[in-house]
């Protein structure tokens, strides 16, 4: 799932409107809409504010980052 879809899903699961989340995260509604539509990605600071505003760990907002890190940490088969 793309970051934008994941962000939208988490927002909807939290029962938060786009306007409310944008206000909590300190970004404009249009910026949040762009992210949800896959047209850009938040800065690290905005990403962390989004996670906090959604009440989820940053790892959950990142979705799949932990799996990727685990796969990269495994030694290559020889």
C-alpha cells in the first residue's frame, strides 16, 4: 500500500477529518490532500507530527519500514 493510502486509512480509522488532522499536524489541508493522493511526502518533522496527531507510533505510519529493515539486516545467501 502506498504511503498516501496508508495515511488516509489511518486517518479514517481514527475518525478524524482531513481538516482536523491538518490542523493538529500543523500543515494545510491541501498539503495533506496531496500526501494522501500520492503527490509528495512529508518532511521528517511533518511525518512525526502526523504520527503524533494520529496517535500512532511513527513505525505504524511508515508501514512496512520495519520489515524492510529486517530484510536488509539479513546476510545475503551465498
